[in-house]
C-alpha cells in the first residue's frame, strides 16, 4: 500500500493535520508558514477599475490618488483597465449597480466598495480597511 501524498497548504491549522484535496480525499498535510503570502493573495481580490484613456483630468487625478494611497499603505490590488476590454467596463458597472458608473471604482471580490468620493471619505475618516471590506 502506498503512502498518501503530502499536501502543502496554508490553512493555519497546526501541523500535522488532514486536509481535503480537490478530489475530495483526505490526505496528510504539511503546513508551511506562508502567512505573508496568504495576506498578499487575499489582498489581490481588491480591484480598482480605471481607464488608461480619458480626456478628463479629474478622473486621471482621482485614479492616481487611489493608486498612491493603496501603494503607500502597501495594500495590494489589481488595476483593471476598462479601456482594454469592454467586458471590464460591463463588470465594473454591474458591481457598482450603475449603468453609467465611471472610473475609478473599487471592489473587493464581488463586493462593491465604492467610487472615488467614498474612498476619499474613508481615507479622511481613517476607515479605509472597513471601506475595502478587509
């Protein structure tokens, strides 16, 4: 009888323990201390919808401010350029529940966080984590 394969996971359970593989079978698991990587992966669900093509200086400044604040706080995010794919624009508007929403818009996974005005208020009120639903 062969030994079950060892899994490497980051579920934060004390090692050794048992995890369920994608196949649904139980296998022994060795957990590594990947807490930093897990946090970075979790933060990547934050998306900033922006446009690389805009004639509006106001939109460009708002987008840059969001990027600057998130970068300064070392919050990882995915910048989604709605000018590159019409599906990105449709997704942004669907998440915002507004057919005329303009960038920048922010979401965390499938949870809509808000637009630039809501972001700015959260920064001023020091409630950015709550705004980002982290």
